[in-house]
């Protein structure tokens, strides 16, 4: 079947769609058929400008030939090989190349790489590494993890436990965790450009939770340096530095979840570099392979890795791993992606566009329903006032309206979240903003 032919649509019943209102969607589907550069084409042949890098992942833009060629070559050479008590060169090669662009720079020593298949797997891997490390160094009572309200750390049982989005948690059992307050404060920080000025004191929640539970019960604290999925929530100035200081004081490992911020989103290779705050573990996925092949990676510090490399040499040090950890085809996609990032300076390109992006987004300040605009690097959020008794429906209507006119945005609650591919040009930034502006005027 050629889905790029106009109106060539599949049967919709069987695919149980993730994070989707299945019945609503299947009654009025939006189907993308192909993609190139900054644009998708839908099954009816309409062009759709990608304002979200797919799902925060296609950082180098769509349809990169270099990645396709590398994947094809690898599939023909070695389609799959195990990495349990076995190995293949390309996974080691990829880890070594990642070790050169490591979060925090080479001096941070975050260059021990554990491969996973997704962001959720990276998060659960990092949580398990943290707990196992504490036990390995004689701190076996440390099994609790501290997360944050409104945090999103994927959908594994570990990730939902430390996450703070109620709909993802309410019907599932959880591992021991507690939560700091989130840092969204529209009353004090509305329309901040870049990092908000107010809220540093919220970092003291970590100190409070340490006092509540006892430091000897806490293995790690995990935060997104910038929360994406909850609607782009930024850390107040000095906040991450303070979290680092408190975690260090009590022997608590710090995990940065960089599944969104990793690979250039803020104008530096990682948020770790942007903030100059170095954690003990960094979770990544998405931009790792430009979204082309599923893969995630956890960067661990040498301290954490070495802490677990004890006991007899024939003993497995960490009873954890996935069939697809270090998958050869994903590794090939990842290496090709890193080459593109390096050749086109994409890991720092957002820095040069950040001000244009910021001014363009903030030009929407006085449009109907807008209660806040937030931005950092090439990430943006436009928060709308909710309709009485129907939260989320206004932003959803803007999303549908934009899609019909040829722009893909993402909405979460009443927040429009934007994260275009890092190859975006200034004219395309203007197009995104003017299309959203028009939609805001149309939607009641
Ligand atoms: C910060 C963060 N962590 C984890 C995840 C989960 O990643 P995945 O959907 O690949 O499992 C996401 C996904 O958006 C994310 O934003």
C-alpha cells in the first residue's frame, strides 16, 4: 500500500493508540504519510509544518538520508546480535562517540553509557542504577526516590512513581517515592523571558523531604532540568544549583532526565551544559537517534559505574538490561545522527535562534485567551485560560485548527507546547507564530 497517495487510509480499529482519545481520533483521524526537513505531508497530500519535532525528537529534521543509509547498511551487515555476555563493535563505537560529547563536558566524567530502548526505559534504568549503587557502597537502606509534582519521566512503574502527573499515576501501584513542589508560578512569573526570577525557595523542598524521611532512606532525586510534557515548566534562577548542593550534602544521587533537553534543545548539547550543574546520572532518548529508530541511553558518572564494579570478576554487576540494549541498527542510526549534529552544528544552533524565537512567541502575549508565554532555547509554551467547566478543550481546538491549516503543535491541558526541529529557519518561526495567532483569533 502506498499511504502517500491522496486519501489512501488504513483500517483504524486494531491499533490501540497511546495517550490518545481512541474513539474521538478514529472518528476524525489525522494521518501523516511522509516527511522531509521541516515538513510532514498528510495522507491527503497537505503539507504540515512541524512545530514539535515529531514528539520532541526529530532534532535534525525529517528524512535524513545519512541516517537512512546507515540503517540500511547496518541491517544488511548485522541486523541483530545480543549484548548479554556478548557484544558487537558498533554499540561500543556509539558509546565511545557519545563519551566525547558527554553531558557536562569530558571533565564531568559522565561517560559510562547504558543503552535502553526508550526514555521510559532510561528512567527506570537510572532509578535502578541509583538504588543498586547505594547498596553497593554500603547504603542499602536508601531505596526511596524523590521526584517532583508535574514531573514526567515516562510510563514505567518507576517513572510514574517519581513523576507527578496525576492521570498517569492514579490507577497504578507505585514504588516508594515522594515529591517536591513544581516550579510553575504564573502569578509571580507570567511572561518571563527565559528563566523565571521567582521560586528559588522551592528547592528547599528537597531539604524538607530529607528531614521528613531521613537521608539514609533516600537513594536519588530525579528532575527534568526543564519540564517539557507537563507544559514547559522552567527552573527558577539558581534552583538546580541548590538542588545539586542539597543532594550532595546528604549523599543523594542527582538524576537529570534529559529525554527532551538532550541533544541541543536548549542551545547546548545538554541542559547539564546549559545550567552548568553536573548530576550523577543523565537519562536520554528521542534526539539520540533523531527519533528514527527507538533508543535511549543513560549516562552514568565514573563514580557510579566504578561503585558497582566490585565483587568477583565473573559476577554480573547489575542484573538489568534489555534485548535491544545497544541494538546494532539503532546504534548505526545514532552514529549517523551524531555526525549530522556535528557537521551542521545543530547541538548549539538553537542558541543563535533563541532570541528570535523568544520575541516571536512573546508577540502572542495580547492574543485572546493567552495567560502566559514561556520559553528557553528552542522550546516554547503558550498557556491559555481554560473554558469554564471544560479544561483542555480550548487548546485542543487550537491544535485541531492549526493542523487543518498546516501546522503541527502539541497541547497538554491548556498549554500549547512548541519544540521545532533545530534546523528551523527564521521565516518558519514567523510562520508558526502567525498561524497560532490566527488560530487563537478563530477559536472561542
Ligand atoms: C522527560 C521525559 N522523560 C521520559 C520520557 C519518556 O520517553 P519515552 O516516551 O521514549 O518512553 C519523556 C517523553 O516525552 C520525557 O519527556
